[in-house]
């Protein structure tokens, strides 16, 4: 399964379940889906164990996104160097916010 983050939970289910190249292209072009690059640092703002999804913040993308929790890990990925682009720093961590790395495999 390809790791994606989307604006809504329904879009995550749509792009990962009955995926076609055309549907994937339209969702990415319209800004409704983002391909997640393994090793990228993300911030998990909420976990929803009941549906296996997490709400995340990703780099310079200002809106909250959804992805499957299995695509994130708290441990750094071996062999990846974190390259932080020139972006505005994220808000400070709170008890509910944690930083995670994206997994290389599901």
C-alpha cells in the first residue's frame, strides 16, 4: 500500500483501497492527496485507534492531514538524514502532539 496523506479520512480510504492511476492523479493534482516520502518528519496531532488513522502536520502544508497510523513510527529511520527545508517552525509540542517519522514499509 502506497503511503498517502489526505485532507479527509474518507479520501485516505478512497486512494488506498480502490486505487487507479487516474483517480490518484486527480486527487494529487487537486491538492486532496499527498504522497508521503519515507523518513520525513511529521507531527501527529491525534490518533484514532478505532479506524487506524492519525491526524498529522506535514512540513509547510498548513492544513491538517490524515494518514494510516501504520505509516508513522516514533523511531528515526536508519539510513535517512533529516533535511529540514526553510519553513516556518511548527507550533510547540503539547501533550497531544508528538513528532514521528514516516515508515519505509507498511
